[in-house]
């Protein structure tokens, strides 16, 4: 979990800026349960937990590093044959 003790609630436009992905991608990921669920404040207002978004970004970065490491190992194995 994020080290930030205060958890701000972010508007979608802020999440788009922080995560660097578009609105339609966020909604697509939400449908697939691959993005942090928003908090519904009222029938017309949703917000996203800043800590949950930051944790999601960190998870994506870690997954990317692991995938890069695996790909590098595969390339080394192929080169050594």
C-alpha cells in the first residue's frame, strides 16, 4: 500500500493525468476488474482513491520490470545456443 497517509479522492480527469491513460481505457479496465474501483459519492459523482491509483501504477511498473527481466533471460538463452 502507498506510504501516503492521507488518501485524497481524485476526479477522473486527475486520474487520467496521473496514470497517463485515457478515459475509455480506464473504463475498459474497470469492466475487466483490472483498475481500482471508484468511490461513489452520489448518483452523479465518483472519485478514485489516490493511494489505490498510486499502488496500481507501482504494480504495473513492477510487472513491467519482471517482464523485461524474463525477456532478457530468454534472449540470452537463445543467443547462447
